[in-house]
C-alpha cells in the first residue's frame, strides 16, 4: 500500500515536472521565434505614431489653408498618407499569434484615426471624385478591424468578451460616423448633392422673381438680393408659376431675409458690429454657394447685370466713398474662400447639413464608449499566468502608460473637434438659419445676447493673427535677383541641366499684403465701374499714351510676356532710383512705389510659381519665363552692371540685334520710365498700371486651379478673382476693345 502510494506520488510529481518542462520549452520556442515582447512593443510604437498623426491632422491640418510653409504642407500630407498603411500594418500585427490584453483599446484608437477623429476629408481636389474607392477602403478596414475583434471573442475570457462586445457597438457607431467623410466626398464631386443645381435654378428663375421689381434693390442693406443661403437641397420647379414663387418665398432663407428680418436681434441690433459681422458671414456663405455652382459648370445667370455689379461696387466697396478702406470687401471674400476650402477638403459641410447636434451626440457617444473600453481594460488586467494559455503576453508598465495617454488624447481630440466646429463660420450660418426658422427664438433675450457674444468673439478672433483664414501674404519673384546667381560653368555648358535645375528662378520672401495695395485694387475697380482694362487707360490718364505699345493690344504677345516686360521696367526704375544719391523717398512716392513694386513682383511670381492662375497656356507661360531667364543670364554675364546692360540692350533693340524681345523691350520701357523727371508721377503711373493689370489678369475659367491653391495657403489673385466674379465680371474684354 505504501509502495503503491509512493508510486502515485512519484507519478504525479513526475507529471508536474514534465508539464513544467514542456511549458518552459514552449516559452523558449516562442521567445526565440515569435519575439512576443518585441511584437507588443512594435504595436505600442505604432499606436504612439498614430497619436502623433492624429495630432498633426487635427491641429496642423487647418493651418494648410493659412500657410504656404513647406513644413506645414508636408507634415499634413505625410500624416494623411501614413494613416492608412499604419492602420493596416498594426491591425495585422494584432491578428497574429502574439496578443496583449490592451490590443482592443489600441485597435479602437486606430479605427478612430481613420473614422472621423479629424476634419480632413481629402488631401487634394481630385480625391473627391473617388468616393466609391473610399467606401470600399472603409469596408475593408472595418472588416479588418472586425476580424481583430472576432479573435478576442473566440479566445478571450469573460472580462475581455465584455470589452469586445462594447467594441462591436463602437464599430457600428464608427461606421455611421465614417459616412460623414463619404458624404463629404459626394458633396464635393456631384452637382446635385452639392446643391449647385438648386442654386443655378434659383439664380436663373427665382432670385429676381422673389423681389418686388428688377430695379428694387439696395446693395448697402442687401434689400432685393435674394441669394440662397439655406437649405442646401430643395426642389425648385423649372418655369415657376406664382404659387411656386410664393412657396419658395416662404421656405427659402435668403440673404434679403437675413439682412432685413423684421423681428428679433438681427433687426433690433442691425447696426451693432457683432450683428453686422454675422450678416457678412451669411453673405460670404451665399457667395460661396455661387462659386461652387460655377465650379460644377453651371452658367452664372446674374453675370453682366447692374444689380450684380452694384453688389460689389456700391455694397462691399461702399466704404471707399467715405474715404475709409476696403477691409470689409476683402474680409467677406476671405470668409467665402474659407467656406470653399472647407467644402472641398473637410467634413464641415456634412456636419451642417446632417445636423450639428446629431454629429456632436455621435462623437460624444464614441468618445465615452472608447473611454469605457479603455478604463475597463485597465481595471480588468490579469496576471500573466491566467492568460498565457490564450496566447496573451503580460502587460508591461509602458503598455499601461500608452493606454492612459491615448485615452486622454482621444477625449481631448474629440472635444477639440466639436469645439473647432462650434467656433467655425459654418456653425454661425447654421445658428442664424435656425434662428430664422424658429419664430419662438425671435423674442428670446438670451438668444439675442448669445448672437451678440458670438459676433464679438468672432471679430476678436479675426483680429488675432493665429486665427486668420489665410496668411495674408503675397509671394514675390524678382527677375533681377535671379540674374545674380553665382556662375556655374558646368550648367552654362549644359543648358538642359540648367533647365532641369530651374536656375534663375529663385523665389523671394513673401510679404504681408499691404493695405495700400488692396486700396489700389479696390479704387481702380470702383473707378472703372467694373470695366476692367489692360493698363492702357492708366497710361493715358498720366499723359503717357505713347507707352500703350507695351500693353496687350493684339495676339502678337501673351499676357505673361506683358507681365514680364513691365516687371523688368519696374525693377529697372527701382534700381536706378536707388543708385541716385540725391533721390530721397517721400510720403507721396512711398505708397505708390510700394504698390507698384509689390504687384510687379507678385505678378512675376504668378508667372513662375502659379502659371495656371495666369491667362494663357501654363506650358507656354513657363517656357516664356525660362527663355527670358536664360537670355538674361547670358547678357548679365557679359555685363554685370544692370544700368549699363540696359543701355546696351536698348541700343541692340534700336539696331534690330536684340536676342530676346521681352528683355529688350523691357529695357527700352524701363529707361523711358526712369527718364521721367517727376518721380511722384512715375510711381503713381506704375501703381495705377499694375492695379489695372492685376484686375485684367484675374478673371479665369479655371475654378479648380483656384480651389487647389487654397489647399496650399491660397493666393491673393484668388481673392481678386472672387471679387470680380461676384461683380459679374467673368472674363476679360478683348484688348482691342479697350
């Protein structure tokens, strides 16, 4: 009996030792071939990178429309492109043999990265047309993430099954949330979904009909301007009858209604700057809808009529009559372009259309559920031994720290997302439209105070540099500075390499847009009564009609050549004047000189860096500049003194020996202008000429090019283009007709 008992004890002890030996061998094999801790640390690192990516998209993303800084542009582009492969790679690791209890929490964070934790919808304009691809991509990622959850359902204990169940609910909410991005792409790629068809029909058949008479309008108060503000989608019958017009009058929220509303704070405090600001935001929104309509190719029914022209000349620019500035006009356009950027590159339009409360509640539910999963996971952590048979690696301290960090980050990011929308112009327009649609709000003093507060805060933020809608700078390019590149004998001998490296095309430092420049543009537009010209009228006004040969009067030379010709002449005047020791700048010359030189360098900058925004073929524009730079460098190498060089170029031109027409003509024109005795007259002439030419080159049918530029910081010419468009000026007149 004892012997038998000893045998049983020995057998049990031997079996336990055998199990321990097998377990150690298994652990050794796993550590050698699977590297479980290393795998978990790689996943932790990927999650940290995902948090950085989300931070960049959320905080740096909105700066893309405000800055042309390469760091901002590349950071956003890199973060956007990295998010998709990062998600795929990390979820793939999570589905492997090696697992960790916190994988569910980390998977939640990764899915949130792609499912709407930031407002960016696309990186470039063409992506809006790929909404079907986005649907398939998101279905793939949801299946991918769902398979990760399924593994935890099969292999996990009861506590982890609860977390996996909560994650399944979260996946459902994320699927709904992610449809915001899909709808945003659909809005930005389909004219019917965007409401552009509605706007086009409204402007053609209803806008005039909603007024009492065609000439019954006032651009100062917006009376008679029935531009559509809300709703986005509405059915408007073609060839409207009187009952259709009456229905539209009752249901549509127009600019006229908002600005002349008879009840509530919009009328009782109509002169308050805060209320005026909110009305201007609604005006910008109505103009933005007209721009989107043009992008989709619909005709502009309001173009060319006096009412449209007066909206800008007598409405937006009315301050010019009181010797004030043109700040309001450019602010309205700036807000409009902000709406335009958001519509094509973010999800803000979808949030407004589908309802802010619905979107906010959904975001809060997702955030709370995600935090619940994370907190429950941290509370329910078990020792390593309980989980080893399920293939789980023990959770280390850094894993817990990473989890706490991403939970805090997730809550902050979602709240910031909601807060950023609430502070956006979309929320202001939505609030005003809800106010118009709810008569019960009109007599509510608290809502009135809220409107005043929102307007005051908005004005304050606009005055802060950090919250601007664009950086308010213009690029500069000086051909004369390009001449001064160091000699490179190798590139001189190999001209094809010179073209490759774009030598002679050095970008200058961007400068803040001078208010004097904006005033010059506004004054020129207002004085011309909307009849833009090619610069010849400015020459005639200043008694220099003999210089009209340098303006585009036929098809012999392009606008790009005209820009470069006058840029050379203006630069020569600037250089020659700086070399005269007895010439001192005065108050009478400083402002016109600033306008002339900054516009000259900006127009040259457009030829070099934004040829799509300059009239004519972009390829021909680039070719014109390359040929000019090449010939200028050859000439400058022979004679490095610009003043002497221009004298020789003038002589070569007179003798018919000039190698480059633009360079020689620019030298002749520059010497002629520099010979004017009165420098005040000279700079006034050049300032007026460049203001006229800026207006002349701004009209453009390439709406997409202007929208694309918004994603890279924007261009001042886009603001001028939009201002002219809303004055009904869609194209430049033929040069011979001026």
